[in-house]
C-alpha cells in the first residue's frame, strides 16, 4: 500500500503481511528515499526491541585489505564487526518477525517484492520506471 507512511503502525502492517521488511522494499512501497527507510527501520527496531529480529549490513575493509560486505543478525553483530579492520558503513538492512531461519528468506522476499514492482510497470509509475532515487539523471531519456 503506497499510501502508508513509515509509521510504526505501517511497519507492523507490512511485517504482518510479509514477515520481513527490508529498507529497499520499504523505500519502494512507501515512496521514500532509501536513507529515510533505513532510519525508519532502525527506529522501529529500537522501539520494538526483542519483538523483532534485525539484520544489519556492514561494509568496509577486511584485515587483508579487501572490500567486504556482510549481513549479520543482532546475535552475531559483534563478531561480524570484529571481522573488519575498518567499517565504513553499517545500517539496518531488514526487520523480521519471526527470526529468519536462513538467508533464503531474504532472497525469496526480495525476488517476490521485485516481481511485484516489475508487474506494475505497465500500469503505474514506480521507482523502477522513473529512477527517482537514482544518482544519474538524463532529461533527454524517454520511455519507448
């Protein structure tokens, strides 16, 4: 429901519908910038505490000097942080109710939610069609 705001009630509704809400899905579904969606999920997770399970995305440099990204749940966040020599990015990736049993849940969730957006392309404007959150814009580009 695109008319929902990123209120705690709206996030509870989305969790009841899908059991998992990622920052990307929240951004697309409600029509908000991804940074605002990350902040909304972080606030929601803080308010709900142990009632929800949070997956965090960490990015940075490994001890071997390579770029590294890692998903970690609340229960493994400290050990995930320890695997980096330098963390350059950390944010809430998704909120789950109940705790996901495997990473398959994340893949399945994103695939289903992306398919929903692609099916809407012919009937409604959405972020995949108009690239509203993209950093690169071309005023001369037109749809065919």
